[in-house]
C-alpha cells in the first residue's frame, strides 16, 4: 500500500492517459461518469480515504508500522517482556492473533511466538494471519499480515523452537494485549 503522503501527491497529479481516454470517448455517445474520473483515479481516491481513516484511528507510530510496513526499533516494544496470560490482538481491527501460551523470548528484540492463535498442527486456516513473500530488503523473508484488515505485523522465520520450528517476530506496536486465559 502506498504511504498516505505519496498517495495524495499521486491524486493531485494528472494521469497521463486521462486526456487520451476522454478524447477517445468524445463523439462515441458514451461518457465517463461525471465528476467520477477514470477508474485508476477512483481507486487511488478510495485508497487515500482508507489511509486517512487509519491515520485518524492510529497513532503515527502504529500507522507507520501497520499501514506502511515499518518496524519498531528492537527492544523498544511494550510487549517484549510481557509474561501475563492473554491474547495478543491486532491494534487495527482487534482480531485475535497470538496467545501468550506460544510466546517466548527469542532474544531478537521483538515479541516472538511459535505459532498463531487458532493454529492446529501446521494448519493456519482458522487463524487471523496471512503469510506473504517479502523481498523488500534484498533478502527473502515472509511477511505476516492480519487476515482481517491487512495490517503489517512482522515476519516469520524458520528458526523457532520445536515442535513448530517457527519464530513469528512481531512488532509490539501492531498489537493490543487482552489479559485472560491465553488459550
């Protein structure tokens, strides 16, 4: 997703094909919707509106991490050393993501979990996470995002504890903690 400032700049700049599209429709009896603009412009406008909504709901730091795929500094997150029982939920939509039962100290500087909440063996069908390839830093990683709202949460690596062997390295700022049973 584009950053909100970059998206607004794109909305203000003319689309090169817009003039040609209007010219192509002249004299054909069809009209592009009045005041609606070309489809690409409408899509950008919708993304800008969504970004603005997230900017209103989240702190600037939360917005940077969850909507612009940022990362909080290591050893700075409020949940890094949390040992209470409960559920870690998405800061954007409140979907349950990780249980305290699967949290462990990886020594990496971010809260780490061996599996997502709702995992059954290796089956993540009933979880609220999605894995996506991430080649943004010149290396292959797997991004973890919220299935409900597409918030960037962190990354997952194959160097975790047994039996899963997974290390979900998650930004504290992308989480809300709800004390309770943890299951």
